[in-house]
């Protein structure tokens, strides 16, 4: 299909070449505002900015197209205008944009797709560098020594523990009234980090501590997510649904007991079923076949167990990763069900703007393939969306969020404990 290219779309020239083995792609990222996507030893890191597509909660005059659909349309135009010379042809080579989208379309925090000037990647034992011509001198594309260690302590934000339990009770009232079947409610922690801190230190700590999660850093949000929203590669789509959580046990026997209790919990099974049904309903219009296991499995992470279900399908109709991001987000795992009603309950009960927390984060290439996760176990840097890090003279504000799925039978104190467990990865890494 030929995509018409508006006159104002940048004409990018993209060249990818294989290079000697790179052990640490994160070392190539900007210390002040890292751009990366990693899992285990594979990953990509970007440097500089060739072009950015940014959108906030408002719509252009007369425009009613959903935000993700506008991103997909804009990205098709950028991709169609680009001249790409890719001698490596692996996932993450050629034209690539990193993306971080807000949870709520009404958020004051911008959603962005950023194409770096230089990209360094590693996958399956091969390494490469991509350079994108966009005028001016390109970044060197050399590793940068890590800056000093730093730490941050987080404390209660706009939603303190007692307020969270009250919100959970209000969420249960909404369920009892038939307004929703499930709603995911979050709370926040806030703190500061020193201005000029090497933020790659946080991404590195998360990557080491949680190697099986997606470690990401995009436009000021840094985290390690266990939940794949969607992966698109060569016409195949995969997703991993996580819903239902239990803390790890203190020893091997307690671990087994915690895993068994989660697997047999009617409340957690119900919560998980909502999330799986939400994903399947969103993917069916874009696929010719879908395969899903009959029962969830228990996923073990360093701090928690999750109920998990993997979904795989074959794409139909030429949908891109961004199209599927738009179709899937927000899932019942991070919003609730029915989706629109759950979003309204969240707006009513959460005393803050989630920003990019629980929103889509990942990357997309010029063919529409990509990997996207849900931004969980993360921290957002900068209190005001319009201010860049360089504008903070002494300290940079940082905010973290964690949430829990509320269904009939949920206990406010237990849900508060679940958020404490989910905060642990980011709190420990910041400290």
C-alpha cells in the first residue's frame, strides 16, 4: 500500500551496519535523558533526536481520531518518506522510534514517538549501529562512562495509604452498584533525585535485578515491566497477560504455598479472566487466528508471583504494532472492565494524573513491527510536563505509581499490601 507523504514530514536517510560486539548498549545512551529498551543481553539504545511526534490530551480542531490511530498514521507517513539502507535486518535495525504514551488520552503529559540520530543495538549475539541523517553534526555514537552513584527516597504522594484504602472501598461500591466488574486503582510515591544525576544508573539497576522484564527509558520514564502489551514481528502478534498477584514467600516452603494459593484463588482467577478476555476481544478484529492456553500459569519474579497467559496470533489487514497498541490499550489488567466505565471510575477516585504510568512504552520500526510493554514498576522524572531536566537547578522531582485490581471480594488492606510489593523494584533501585 502506498502511503501519501505530507509536505511537512521529515525525509530521513537511515543507514544500519553491523559492528563489533557491544556488551552494554545502555552505555551509549544520554546520561541525563536515556533512551533504551533492553531484556537480558539484548537491547537498543538511542542518542540524539532526529524527529519527534508528540501529542497531548487535546484534539486538533475537528479531529476525533483516537490518539494511537493518529500516531500510527503519522508514523506510516514518516516511514514512507524515509530512505533506509539496512544491511543487518534484525528486529530493532533500520528506522526505529521509541515511544511512551500516557495512560489516559486526557493526560496533561505528552505522548511521544522519538527517532534518535544514532541507535546502537544487540540481538542474538550480533551488534549494529544505525545513523539517521537529520541535518547538523550527528552524535559520536560512542560509549559514555557512567556517572557517580546516587540515591532517592520516596514518600507518600497525593494518595497516602489511608486514602488508598478509602478509594478501594469506593471502587467496591462502584462494583456493587454494577458500574464496573473490575477497576484498577493506583497510588503514588514522590521524591527527588540530584540534578545532573546519571539516570542510566536506575535503568542498569533494574536490568540487573529483573533480567526477564523489559527495561525501558523513554523521555523521562524509566522502569522494568514484566508485562508485554504486544509484539509484532513478520506478521505474527504475541502478548502476555498478567493479572493476579501474590508476594513471594520468605523461604522455599512459603514460596510454594504462595504460588499454590495464587493459582487456586477464585478472586485472582476472576481478575485474570477479565484481563485475558479484554486482550482477546481487542486482537480478534486484527487477526486471522488466535491461540491461547486454557489455564494461566504462575510467573515467578524476584519479588512476586503473577498469574500469566500467553496469546499468539496471525495478523490480517496489515495492522502495525502501533495499531495494535491502540486496539489493546488500556487492558483490563491496568484499567478494569468495562474499559470506558473503569476509566471514569479511575478519574473519579485517583487524585493525580497517571502520566505515562500503565501506558504503552516500547519501539516501532519502519515496517510496523515492534515490541511494546505496559509501563509498570517505573518512575517518572520531572513534575511538570513542559519542563525539561536541564531546567531543574538542584533536584529533579520523581514520581512512582503502583496499583491493584479491585473486584468483588477485594479487601482494602490486602490491596494496599499488593501495591507495597509492586513498589519494591523501583523503590529499591532508586535507593
